[in-house]
C-alpha cells in the first residue's frame, strides 16, 4: 500500500437553505506511508472537518476516503482500530492517574493484560511521564497532559495517527517538546502522522509534505521547501507607524520598479521583490517621499506565509482571524 490516506473530492455542508455553510469543497490529497503530513490552514479553513471524516466521526456529502487501505464509509469499525486520534480537546480522565488512563485505553481496544502493562510502561517512559505515572493527571502540566493524549492514541499500535491542533494552548517550551515527540513517532513506530495546524512554523518544522487549505479547498501542495522554493526573490514586510496611512503606503510601493504581489494586513504591507537588497533603498525613498512614517521594515526569504498569500490572496494571519468568525457561524449552522 503506497499511501496510508487517500481523500478524493470531499464535500461537506453544515446547515440547510440560507444558513448553509460549505465547510469543504472538493478536498483531495494522498499521504505517503511512514511520513508526517500536514494540513495547514487558518481557523475555519476545513482542517478539523476533514479530520473528522477521515476518522469516521463525520460523513461527507460526497467524495471518498481510504485510510490504512480501508474505506471509511464502508468499514468504519476497522478504520477505528487501525488509527489513533488526538482531538483538539483533552481526551484523558483527569481524575485517574496516567497509568490508569493507559490501562483503560488498553482494555477498550481489547489488548491482553500483560501487553497492557508492558505497553503502558513503554509509553510512559518514552514520553517522559514515568515519574508522574501514579499521580492524578489533573495535577500534571499542560505539556504532560498533551503527551498523555498522544500516548493514549498510540496504546494499540495504530497504523495512522491523527493529531488535530496538538500544540494549541501550550507554552513555547512545551510546544517544542511536543514537536520532538511527534517527529519521533514515525521513526520509532513507522506510524503515518496526519497533523492539522494553523501554526506556520509547526508545519514548516514537522511536515515531510503538506497541503494548504483555504475556505474548504486545497490551494497548494508539496514539501515546505518545494512550496517556498516556488516563490522567486525576497519578501519585504513594512509595518506602518500610522495604520491610517495604509492607502498612501500602497500607492507609493506600487510606483517602485520590481515590486509585485503587494498585500495588506492591518498596519502591515507585504510585497515580493526580485532582490531585496537592491530594491529596498528605492522602496524606502518612495515611502518617505509620500510622507508615510514606518515602524519597521524587514527583508527575508520566502516563508509559508508568503506561499499562502500567493495562493489564497490574503495573509495567513488575517485569514486566521477571519476564520474564528467563520468557524462560529459553522458551529451554529451545524
């Protein structure tokens, strides 16, 4: 089996009539076995809806999905035994110890008693939770609790592991620690990992390959380096001292030779240039001549934010903010 996951033409609508919200509009992709695959998109893009379909928690209006060689619509029971799933919200029992949580998970999946003990010990040691194994989990730190969620999903040795926004709410140190654990899953167990995230740096750091989803559609696909390498030149980001000067700044930037793909996100303007060092003096002169005060100017090589801007026509951060409103509307419609 070449691919661990294959999705084709997934469509999902919540609600009916005038209140209907289209969450997915033909999403499709294939995930190679033994890799970390990223679903990157802002809030409300359709990442969680896609994951729910792939994990049999929701059914599409149309389209097909195969996970671990199994059709999710025709064989949902077998799919559930072949996968592990870590949702956005905690899934452990906060009134039980770490060891008790893993033991219960093992019984749920029908593992032999001896295997439950040995597998639990193995996972507690691997995730650095052994010393806290007999403590009530509600007393654990947020990072430790999230590691336990992943350990629970791995208890029955799944072929595919789904992680839905696994580092949301974690502090930077705990997030970096979780990144290391996720990277180790494919190496230690050969498990295929599908990771949904709205953190650009997380997708860049972890994903062997990724798709970028916007408004329920796949707008780009490839490795992080392939996607960034598809953008020539440099990115210039200008932060205005006065957001009210946005229109004047854009007019001034548009007059500079070699500047393209200008985008606006509040007080920040993004632009693509062939050579940042050569173009920057003229760009600064144009802004000064227009009387536009600046807070900062940066020049950098292309990032995933630039990839998103190119394919979605808006910055990732502005889309993320808008997505919070869209997601609330979807939840109401559902």
